[in-house]
C-alpha cells in the first residue's frame, strides 16, 4: 500500500464508470430469478430494488444534468430537505423500475450506463458541477467530485448486490481506491463540529491493497487534509478495506464496526470517523 497521504488531489475517474458499469451488467446477467429476490443490507431493498435504484438514478441524472429537464421545483432550505427529497425520489424510482423483468431492466441499464459514461466523459472535470456534493458540505462542487460521487454510488450499490448473492466484491485497487478516496473527502465536513486544539491530527488508514492513509489536521480555519504527515498524531484509526465501504454508506452498525477497527491515541476523537456518511439518505 502506498505510503503517501491521500485526500489532497482531485479524483479523476470518469473513465472508470464504464468499467464498473460493465461489471454491473455482467453481474445482473448472471443472477438467477431467485437471486433477484434476495434481501440486501440496504434496509427494505431486495436485489431487484437495488438494481432498480441504479437504473433510476442514472436516468434521473441524465435528465436533470445533461438535458436540464425539471418537472418540479425543490424547496431546499436545509440539509434535511435534501435528504427528504432524495429519499422520496429514490422511493418513487424504485417503485416503478422494480416492476420490470430482469431482461428489460438489464437492456435499459445498458443504455443508461452508456449514455451516463459518455456524459461524464464529455465534461470539464474542473468546471462547476450541476450538483454539489452535499454530504461533503458543498453547495457547489467541481465536476470531478460529482463524477467521483457517481462512481461511489455505482460501486457501492453493486457491492450490495454482490454481498447479497455471495459474489466476489470488486476489491481491485484501480476501482476501489478512488471510491475510498471520494468517500473520505466527507471527513472535514463530518468533523466540522468536533472541537480540538489547532495542530491536532487524526490519521485514518484503510488497510489492504486498495486502501491508503488520510490525515485530518486541525487549524484555526477548521479541519482539512494534510499533504504531509505531521510530527505528532493525536488519534489513529485503522479500518479493514472489507468493511470500509459499508461504514461510510450506512451498511453496518457503528457499534459493530467499532469492534472491527483498531484505534490508538484519543479514542473519542478517532471514533468520529465512524460517523462519516458519504451518501444522502
């Protein structure tokens, strides 16, 4: 695992969407009819519901961002309004697309994935994105961050299906590390109410071939990622790569996760990392 600190460089991953989505198509084609009905770690969603959600979000993003097509105006006054809106849209999309047969859903998924990849590849990664990454506390984000957020969505929902159907996960560094690097960009915002003296450093390590090290450093301006390892670390948490994605997507209880990570130094400070939620909902 590389020793340099992560979290300070853009995650340029538009080209990876096609790879993750092709694995999704191959996965869905391999499922038996019984496997489409298996429960997943996503509350109240079966495999067919997760697949329906992936189809819905791809089509919805193309309509809203690429085509500028809006059929309702959202009244957003706080982050809870964002959560409520996204949860409602997700419920509505799943209710419609879960009714499709596997064959029809896969055919539409191929179309949606191809157009989605083409759209993201066409964008200037450093231009303002159509949507800010709200779970990172951003109202406006660069395109690269929005695209990276899209990668995390496609990757982790596919992983939910793989977990439910006992298929191997996509634990490949070229695909999983960018997902982790994107998830952890939410840490400065997750820590914004965590009080600590200036100079306090929290080292987050995801162990395994796909992992890395991220160091949060407190300054008078707030928490931000350090580009170099500080001389003193106040707290260190090591998270196995096998459960990291589940921790940051509400796929495992914080209490259960706490028994599977290693913490040294200030345990209370390090435990705040486990509260990071890198999804909306």
